[in-house]
């Protein structure tokens, strides 16, 4: 009986991880269209910085919103994010995305998306979310460009222009 329970629990955990899209993507040899001015590799912001921990220290936002980036961000959300996050304030597995761009800087969001593990280990706001949600966000292995597209979709979801 105990082995059947362990097997069932293992299957459930594997299905949950799979549904969140945690499988790594193979690296692409194509060049990224992310503006290199978005990234300052020498910087590694500390937990006290509202930019979080990671390479993004100055994210350039578009005005008006970039419709192509939004469409790509929606696609990524549907595949990798929507199983755990709602576009409202509703907490599902992870927190809802409504007004996230009002609560966090673009740099913090980009660093969290692309540097999830280190952010959870070092950033106080990320640690507080972990305590509230009780589930560690899996690394989705998004490229910088994909993370920026998700950010643009988040901005649209929050009614930014």
C-alpha cells in the first residue's frame, strides 16, 4: 500500500511540474533581438535594490506598447505561465499578475523570470512570495527576449499604454 501511495504522489508531482512547463528549452543559435542596452552584465543588484538580483539593471520600456511583443508574451504565458498564474489578483499556485507592474520594477520582473532560483534565494520580496504561495516557482528557462515579451504582456494586462 505504501509503495502505491509513493508512486501516485510521484506521478502527481511530475504532472504538476510538466503542466507548469518546466522542461528546459534547447539553446538556440539564432541571435536575440533583445536590445543590448537592457543588460549590464557587470551589475548584480542586491536584495535591498528594487531591481532584484540578476543582470537586468536598466530595462527600456516601449511607449506605446509593442503589439508583436505582447502577442509573443501571450503565447509564452499560455504555454509556460497560465497553469500557475491568473491575470487577475487571484492566487492560484503562484500569485495573480494583476498590477504586478505597479508593485515591481521592470528590472525586478525580468530578473525574477530569468534568474528565478537566485532571486528566491537572495531577494526578500521573492522570499515573501514563496512563504505566501508555499511553492517555489520552477525555472522556465526563458530567453531574455521571451522574458521581455512576457513583461510587455504584463504591462498590457495592467492597462499600460
